[in-house]
């Protein structure tokens, strides 16, 4: 099969509808939106997270494959640190964290999905912390 395109989306599990933002993205490739929404909702009906990464591989004959990923890293950080909102000014205002346990828990969780060294995953997490306004000391 010849691959027409690969799409990456972040969707709410079990709540896909053929309306924006899904409709304009998938509609331009000629996919049947109702079939996609039904298939996605059936795949994710038992997943209890806020958002999930989804990869969609569209083939030349308009068949497609849905690959479910992991929960977004910022949502995982929100759950573990128990923060409702991150800093509005990430470079100026910081939320300070002194416990390495948070980074360790998140990195072990991400290690199951990422094909990288654990040290690289920790650097990625620290970079995400910085962009969200969280400072590790």
C-alpha cells in the first residue's frame, strides 16, 4: 500500500465528532468522517485520560490506520505535581520544585512509550518544565 500522508493529532478519547477541528483536517484527504469517529471512539472508549496523541496513516486508496499514543506530557505533569494552571509568564514567574521524585516518576512512565535513553527523556522533561514555568532546584 502506498502512503498518502501521515497525520498527528491530539484528541479527547471517546469524544471524536465530525466537526472542527477533526473535519477540516481529515476532510481534505477525502476520509469518511463518521467512520473515523466511530472507529476512534470504539478504540478509546475505555481510556480515562484528558487528551491522547493519535497518529493517522492515510493510504492512497483512502484506507487509514489509527495508532494510539500516550497522554500529553503537560497533562501528566499537571496530575503528578497537582497544579491546576502553569505559569502565565514562564521565563519570569516560576513554580519551584525541589523533589527529583516527580521527574523520576514521569521519566519511567514516558520510557515505556519513547525509544530513547532515560537520561534523554529526563532532559526532555526538564525542557518541558522550563517551557511551562516550572523550575527544578
